C-alpha cells in the first residue's frame, strides 16, 4: 500500500533535536581527536568538545538552522581552540608525549602525513616527532595539517569548515608541509647533520 506524502516527509525529515543527536553520535570522537591533538590535554579537549556541542545545541534550540553539522561543529571547535590559545600560550606537546601509554591514537595516521601532497617528501616520522614539529607551525598551518592528516579530511571539506577557497587550503597545506620539512631538517642537522631533500 503506497504511503501518503505526509508520512514520507516525516520519515525523511529529522527534527532539529534528532539531527543534533545524529551529529553528536557521528562527530564527537573525531572532534575530540582534533581537539586533543591541538591542545595536548585530554581534559581540556573533552571540555572544548563539550562546549562546542553545548554552543551548537544552544544555537539550534534558539531556532538557528544548521545546514551541515560537520563544518559548523569544526568551525565552532576551532574558534574555541583559538580562544584557549589566547587565554594562555600553547602548552608544549613534549610533556604529553613523554607519558608512555603504549603509543598514541595518531601513529597510524602519521605514516600518511606527507603522502598525497603535491610535493612528495621522502621521509616518515613517528607521532611524537610529528606532534612536536606541528606545534612549531603557525596557527593556520597547524589547523590545516591537523584537519588534513589527523582527521583525514580533503581540502574541499577543510575549505567548507574554515570558510576559505579550496585553493587557499591547498596552498596552506603545501606551505605547511614545506615548513615541516624545514623544521625537521633544522632539527636533524642539529642532531646528526642529515637532512631531507625537498
């Protein structure tokens, strides 16, 4: 028996509450990984993600419309991270990375850190080195590198989140990779004189 249009609409149209809950289920863990990598503090990362969802819910509950939750949530989280950086200087990742807990959740993604970029860099660094190096990048480069290689987003997705043209994001990724290579070479040259060719 065919369904009438109103029941079909009800099946395909989610309430704002349902859409928010779906977004929470889908994006809570990726947002936490992103925040954790950026701030190097588990508790602070949880607080930032919680605050992100609270602000998003307040917006939705007050009648605001969110067309796509993923970019909205990442924009909100990135603003919160920037606010946190403004409150205090970025904490060094070294203290966190010295804690031996059998590796980090990021090690698997770092093998892909440089793959797929326009300029292939022929070295792989472990998660500890990468996190330390990324912490030395300017804020805008940290953001695109984290979204691209930690969260696995494509430049187009990052562009939506940061509200910038895709070409700008690609250029920032390219420049960030160049800067990472420069920082790495400087560090290696200080340790044993070897460097990676660009």
